[in-house]
């Protein structure tokens, strides 16, 4: 072997002991030959450049300054220049192998004693495979590297993020991207809204997909909001509140566009920076400082996600809510712990509620409802809308301003006209404007809502029904100097509402009392219909009495009105204002066969707009009912008065029928009882009921608090109280009119008794006349009277029987009434019972 | 002729110098003579990695032996 001598030299130069020991030397040489002929290092490609790289990197590691590496490069180039060696690569490889393998031996302690320490190395765990591993720099492989290797093996690289970012930016605008697109089916649930396109060359990992899902939510919401805005812009008849909502949303969307534009420019700058998007090499370690990543996008978008959600909720709500309800819906989100949501909704509300406040301002200060899209919480009843202008003007020519010459004649022709219009008054007030609770914004509160409603209604009423628009206009001008109403100033809003309410209701009272003489009308009703003017009532009774006993069909309206006028002229009533007297009218109710004048006669008091808001037809009916009852009572009183005058005067002076004196006494007793009954009843009605109720009403009017509704209510209560107490109505169902029936029957009994007593009087009169004639004849004096024939005695018996029957029946009724009244739930009525039986007259009778 | 020979020798000397410097840089702990022998062997076709293994082996052997003579000299 040609190598042997060289080997021997090598052995003897390395192993000092073998120089003398030939046996050892031959052993070692043969051993070395074995190694050489083995397959160590086979199959290594002769690439000097590659090898040089490896060595240089190692040197860099051992001395990071780079000086060693530089020196090596230098040496290598010089070596390559040398022509001698044919296998330079092999030599370098030999040196390298020796170097790396020798480093392993450093750890051996035996070696340490012999050899000087090599320069310290950071390479702790070198392995033969290091030569093969290309990327290897540090010791272990990180998970990411393992993953990357795995991917490289499966040959499916990750989709470059830059491409995904571009898609994500599209998604944010609701546009499908190249790799990710929105599902076309609308009915799929939100989870499946995104479709990732399968590309065999790339994979998109699950985390990336999740991020993209998060981003695409914003895009999805954006499409909804922008679709809504566009939809509303195109659609006709969109409410003002909704319009301003759209405007706010549009402004928000513009902000959003700006953000996307910024993001896009960032992405563009990145693509320039990296130069190549398509050939994306995952750089490990050094992240790009500039540019956009999906996570960064997510962070940028995060705030917008919340905002978009809020907007989307508003949009959803706007689909079925409207006007004030929409404001309400948004207001519902202001009570949120999240300051971001709170601020957003506050801003939104400020914007959205502007048209609402504009309408509110107009309504509150001028009583005009300008609400073309019916968004306000006050709604106009369309059927009543026209009345606003027609109603007052139609009346203006009729009985508008009191004209001096206006007698009673003017009423005749207009009666039908009036009755048609008159149903307007209260109904106009009550139904023209409706309060809609669901449209009332919550931040106003229902109490204030009611106040606002009532204020505007009052102003509207003053303006159109009371022809006092000048005042309203002046007021409106004055109010304009004060600040505007807005959402952020709720306290100020409440103050101005209170002030406006006060002023409006005060003015309404003034208008009613001063301009329309409400008090005069109330007095007139009390004096005439409830017989407050005693002299007038007596005059009327006297003038009308004879004609009212006739059958109803023989009465004529013009006679009645003429009599009424006579009564007015001859009583104190003539001093009342003409406007009041003009309205007073006498007429007959609908009558049927057999009824007499008493049954159908009634006084009437005509009211017109706007007073008829208070004196609505229903209450006028109650007045008529009261009048009828009181008139009846008056009639009984009058009848009893006349009867008493006969008995007391006539019977004592010229009716000298001694055997009937006891009978007369009995009649006087009974009549006294009846007079007591009627007088007490009348006193109760006038003093305890009418005057007391009147005082309550006047107190209310003097206070001038509340609005027209309160006024109407007060009047209604006044009237109801009177009806209830005068009619002695009991609250027990089914028995309300029990007492009233008894009283009315007792009235009838009194009239019958009166008739019977008249008969008795006539009998006595003729009897005494006959006796006087007889006496004259006996004396021989001719008086012309023929004495006449003796009246049949049974006639006297009949009359006495009837008198007895009626008196006992009256007593029974009076007793029943007192019994009823004693257990009456109303205190005043109970007190009437006590008055009627003050000396326990009826009770003792029963005890007997 | 002689100049060519001397040129050859100087160039060989230079090459060896370079290689020696490299060897020192790589910390192989070979002396110049052994290096020359090894390069000669490599030039004649010996596998460099196998040769490196041989050197390792010999060094190991030498270290074992250097422990023995200490005891042997006493014997």
C-alpha cells in the first residue's frame, strides 16, 4: 500500500509512544487503514463555496467580531490561487472535520491537561447533522419552524397575509373579496355569512379565519346601515326624526370611510415597502414595523365594531318604530354603563331629537302642531282638523259678538244651525288633539308630556276657538328670545314647559272669564235654570200658571216666550246683561197625548262656542233636568201657598158652616205638614246644595290654576254634585231614584189634596151661601138668591173621604222618605231627613 | 529546470503555510509536519473525513498511552 509510509509517519508524529514501539506502530497503522477504507464521509458533494459558508458561520459564532471569518475568507482565496493542490476542497474539508470533531473532545478532562484550551465557543450541542441542516442557527427547533417545515412538506403554504388584508378591507366595505366573500343567501345565520374560497395552492388557518370573521361582522353591519340610509333617502314620506337619524348615520359612515381610506393607504405603503406582495416570504423574527396586519386591522376596527352595532340596532328599531317611539328606543340605550355607548347614544340623541324639539317648540309656544309625518306625541284627529277654521267663522255672524239690537228673534232661525255646531265645542277640545303615550320620549316624562299637551292645546284653543291669536303671536315672539330647547338641557326644558303651562292656563282662564264672561253664564244658569232669582221665578209661575194647566198641544211657543219676557221685565232679572238674557229661552219638550203644560215646559239657556266647551250638551241636559225638578217643586209651593191663603183667610171669615169647623182644622194641619215638607226641601236644595257647590266652584275659578281640562272637570263636579244631592240619588245600584220617586209621588199627592180641599172649599162656599139665603128668606129679605136646593149629603162624605185618603197617603210617603233619608249614604241628604222630622214627628208616629 | 523545481517548492511551501494558518484558525492542533503528511495523503486520494477520523483516533490512542508511560517508567 502506497499509503503505509505516510501513515507510519503520521502515527509516529501524533503518537509519541509509537516511535519506539514497532508493534504498537503496526497495530495503529492497520487500525488507521481500517478506518480509511471504511465509508466515513462518503457521498459528500464537493461544493467548496457551501463548505466555506458553513465554516465562516461557525467562525462568526465563535468570534462574533467577524475578524476570524474575514481572515478565513482571505486565506481561502489565497489557497485557491495556489496551483499545487488538486484537491483543495478535500483539504479544507479535512481541516473543518478535524476542527468540529476536536471540539467534541474539549469536554474530556484527560485532554484538558494536555492541550491548551480552545477559544470558548457558544455552540453547545453540535451534531454531525448540523452540516445538513441549512437554516439551523440556534440549538433546538422552535414550534414555528417545525410547523413551517411541515407545511413545506405538505406543499400548502399559508395564504399571504397581505392578500387577506386586501380582502379584509373589501369586507369592511361589505364587498366580497378574492379569497373571502359574503354568502349570497340572506337567510343563512350570521355564522355562515362568510365563505372562504378554497384555493388548492393555499390554506387559510383557523385563527386567521376567526380574525376575518370578526372583521367581516363590521362589514356586514355596514351593509345594513348603509342600505337603510340609502333606502330612506330614496323613499318618500320619511319622518323628520328618521331623516335626522339618517343624516347622523351618514356622517358616521363618512368617518368610517375615512378610516378605511387611511387603512388602505397604510396597506399600500406596506406593499411598496416590501416590494412584492405575490411572492411573500414569511420573515421570521423581524416584524414589519410599518404597514398593516390583520390583527392591527382588528384593533383599528374595534371601536367601530361597537359603533356599527349601535347603529345597526337603531336601524333595526327604525324599521318598526316611528317618530317619538324611535327617540324613545334610542334613549333606552343612554342608560348604559359603557361610557362609549353612552356618549355615542347621547350624540345620536342630540341629533335625532332636534326635529322633535322643533315641533315641541312650535307646539309649546304657539299652539301649532307642525308635524307632517305624525311623529309628535300629539296627534291631530283628521276629522276634526277642518273645524279649526270653519267652526268659529260660521258662528261669527250668528251670535258671535253681542250686538245691541239682538233680541230673542235672532235665535229662531238659527236653532237648527246651532244644535249642529254645538256638539263641536267639547268634542273639539277633547278629541281634536290626542295624546299618544307611546310616542312620548321618555326623557320628557309623562307628567310633563301631559303638561306640554295641555299647554299646546290651550294655546291652540285660545288662538282658533277664542279668536285671540294676537296674544299667542306676541307670546311666541317673546318666547323666542329665550334659549332653544334641546336634549342636553332637560332641566331648562322642564322650566320652560312649566312657565309656558302657567302662562297658557292663566291666559285661558282670563279669556274665559273676562272675554267670554264665563262667570256671568254660570250665574245665569244658577239664577234662571235653578231658580236662584226668586222674584223672577214667582213672576214666571204666576204668568204661566194658568196656561200651563192646559193640555200641551194647545200651548204655543211664541206665547211662552212672550210670557218669559214679561216675567223678566217685571222682575229684577231685567238688570242682567243683555247677552245673558238673549240666551234665555222658553220652549216645550216633546210631548205625548194627555200631557199638560206643566209636564213639557222648560226654560233653556243657549250657549255657543267657545263657552260650550265648558257647557257641553251633556251638562246642559243636567241643568234642564234640575230645572224641571225645581220648577215642579216651585209649582207645588205655589199651589200650597194659594190653598193656604184660602183656608186661612176665607174659611175663617165667610165660610160659616160650624159643623165643618173640625174638618177645616184637620185640613189646615195636613196642609201645614205639606208646607213644612216642601219648604224644607227647597231650603235644602238652594242653601245646602246649590250655594255650597257654587262656593267650591267659585273658589276654584279664583285660584286660576290648571288648564281648561281642570275647568271643565270643576264645572262637571259642581253639576254632578248638585244633581246627586238635589235628586237625592243614592249610590246603590238599581235604587238610585227610589227617594226621588217617593218625593215626586208625594208632590202628586199634594196636588190631589189641594184639588180635594178646593172641592171642599167650594162645597162649603155654596153651603154657606145657601144658609145665608135661607136666613135672608126667614128674615123676609129678598136677596135674589133663590136659596137653591140642598146639596146631596153623600157629596160631602166623598170629599171628606178623599181628603182623609190623601192626607194619610201623604203622611205615609213623608214618613217613608224620612226613613230613606235617615239611612242615606250622603250626609247632606241625611241631614235633610233630620230637618224634615226635626221634632221626631214622623218617628213618634211610627212608634205609636 | 531548477528554477521551475524551486518555484514548485516555494509554491508548495506557500500552500502549506496557508493551510497551516487555516488549521490554526480552525484550531485543529496539527503541527506543520503532520499537516504536510495529511495533505499529501489527501492529494493521493484519501478521503478527508476518514483521515480526520484517523487523526482523532490516533490522538485518543496517544492520550491513553501518555497516561501509561507514567506508570511504565516506574516499572
